[in-house]
C-alpha cells in the first residue's frame, strides 16, 4: 500500500461530507474518494440485510479506487455493517460508533449519556453496546429521531416546528439528566443549534465526525501511511444519483467547491 | 392475454397499497401482483433518470408475472416515467396523474385547483400539464410537501406539529381560493383529516386511487379482460426489502391480512 493512495469514505447520501470536512481540516494533504449512495438513500429505515448488502457494494466500489483505509461515515452502516466490512476487507475500516462513544465517555462527568439516531442505528443498540464496553457503569438512554433527517434536508434549521419536534424527541433524555448527547447521524450536526437549545446548554453534543477524523490520523500514522505531500490533496466525489440541487447542497455542507463529481451507474455497484 | 392474469401494481414503497385497496373494493375477484421498491424508497427526492430506471425495472419484474395491465401507483413514477413505460410496454399502463386530474376538473366549480406532492412530482408539473390539457382555463397552484411522507410514516396523524407543517405548506394554496386539492402522493390520504381541517371543509380532496381504480375497470371491460371468476382473487406482494414492522404497516394500510409476501433480490431487478 502506498502513502499517496486515497482515503475512501462512504455514506448513504451526502451527510458524510461533514466527516470529509473534519478529515480535510486535520489532514489537508490527503487524497479523498467519497461515495454517496444517493440513488438508494436513506439507509436508516431499511433492514439490516439490505444495509449490509449496500455497504459491501460501496466498499467494493471504493476498493477499486485503491483506497488505503475505509471510513464508514454513515452511522446506520457503522451500526449495522461494520462487522461484515471488517471481515471482508484487508485494509483498516473505521466507523462512527467507536470514536463517538469514546468521546462521549471522556466528556461525560455524571456517566449518563444520551444517543439519538435513525431507527436502524437505535434499534441495533450499537452506541449503547460500545458505551457499555468502554465503561460498563455508564447509563445510556437512546431515542430514534426519524424526522430530523427530512427536516435538515428541508432546511428548516431554525423553524418553530423543528424546535417542537426536538422537544418531543428529547423530552425523555432531558428528564434522565444526561450530560452528553451523541448525535448519531451525520445529518444531525446541521440541526445542532436547535438540539442544543432544547436539550440545554449544559449538555455536551458529541459529533462522531471529529473524533473519527482523529482516529483516521492515528491509524495512518501507526501504519506509516500518512501522505507526506506538501500540496493540498485531491478530493473526488462519486454518487449513485445526482438530483437537482445536489451540488449546491454538497458545497454548502463542505464549505468548498466540488470539482470532481461523477455519477456511478448502479450496475457498477451490483455486478462485481 | 388471459382474463385470469393478474393486474400488476407498483409503487416506490407501501403507499401504493391504498390503490390496491381501491381496486379490490371495486373488483374483488381480480388477481393482483404488487411490487414495492422498499430497498430504494423514496423516489420523490431522486433524479428523473433514476426514477425512470427504477420504474422500468419494476415493470419488467411484473411483466415476468404475466400481468395483463400495469398500474403505476406511485405519483412520482407516474409523473416522471409514464411516457417511457408506455413506450416499452405492450400492455395497458395506467398512472395516477390522468385519473386524478380528470376527477379534480369534475369536482371543481370555480376552476381553481391545488396540487400537492413530492418534489419530483411538483417540479415535473405533471398534474398541472394534465389539468391544462383537459381544461385549458383551469388555474393550477402547486406545492411540494416533502415532510408529509415522513410524518405519515412516523404515524403523527393528528399531531400538533403535523397541523403546523400543513398550515405552512397549504397557506398559499388557501389564499388562492382553490376549491379542490389533488393529494398527489399515495401517502397523503393517510393525513387527509389534518389536510382537510387546515385547507377548509369547502375544499374537495382528490385521491387519485379511486378514479384510477375506475379507469382500470374501464380498460379491462373495454378489452374483454375482466376476470369472470366468482371467487375472491389472490393478491401477491413482492418487496425489495422487508424492514421490521413492514407487515404490520402494510396490513394497517390495506385493512386485511397479507398472506403472500416475498422478498425480491435486487439482482432480479437489475440483471434482466
């Protein structure tokens, strides 16, 4: 494996671009290949079996781009498919669950942690299991928030309705006296202002993207795989569907122009 | 073609079961084969190109079940892919747009019609074009309501938040003095109580499912293809993903037990 090979990142859609942003902030000279499965998004409401199938297809697509490490930016895919990905891939695979859970444990003083995510992430209890593994006495309270993704995509970031929905979803977590809250879906950081307002300013919000980027750096350093280039790396973006406004939304997410954007035909994913 | 061959119905997910219900109420002795593309749902936020590809795959799958007529129960697929489906298929193809538009024209007294639907349905202007074709002097006002589907799936049918969102979405249509409103998405009839309350009781809500079922009956009668059996027909259901709670939601939608439920592998759809 070569140090100049790209880091592969995949997500069910475009939410994973927030993870790309964290990685590029930390390691701007790394090359990136991103795959967003926009033709089949969302994963969070689908069965484990389907999420695993789609995740393996995404990984195989990125392997053909000679990636040196795979980041599973989608929390649902991390919760459901990480074990299978690690089994089939020989390169390192980093998901969102472990770094997010570690950071929550570090940040929590009272040992009471909240987790919000898609139905699939919450019903698989991936964060809860990881939190208990790291620190068995942690108290964990979880809540699926299925309307947060459509609200983020609708752009209702400071809308009264979004606040009311957040109040309903977070009511129980608030009553349980959590002091840190894992934003267990790459879309949720977009709504963090309202989430913070509703849950209270004393609760620390944990976005797995930042600790995941640090974990990627540690892995690459530990294996002598960090790119040594002094130039800014190249980022390439592949999506299985390019709906109208895609580029606009992606550029807003990433905060920079997207130059290399390609559509992947589904046949490329399903026929290996 | 044999009279006993089944009617094929497809939808992006399970919303189309409301159309199955209308058809079975009218023609209980017909055999039905339903395909719901639950592994790739929703269609309403995806590109035209992808919606056309998925629709042709669904149609080909149902053709292999020897269907005598195809009903496109998904409004997005009807709006985007009907022309292509009619081009490639030799059996009759019935979408939601034409019957819904016809019924709205019949029901409207002031000639001012509202249409709500997914982003794809509204941006393709399928209902507006059909309404103008039938009655050029009709005034048409349209609004995409992307949060209605997740709200219906969350089951928040009489929730204060749903009412607030409906008020925001329907505000402009209400000001335009519409007297009939096309529910241009198979999920929306589930929210009809709140929609009716918000838009006002003098506005007639048009659900394309019922007129589409009548159009199916006319087509079959006109081509001597109505099943003559005196027994209740058999309904078979195929889905590309079976998430937890699928059967429960589907049985609530349809108001009857689902006996023949099968999972279709994506390879069956993509490799023809």
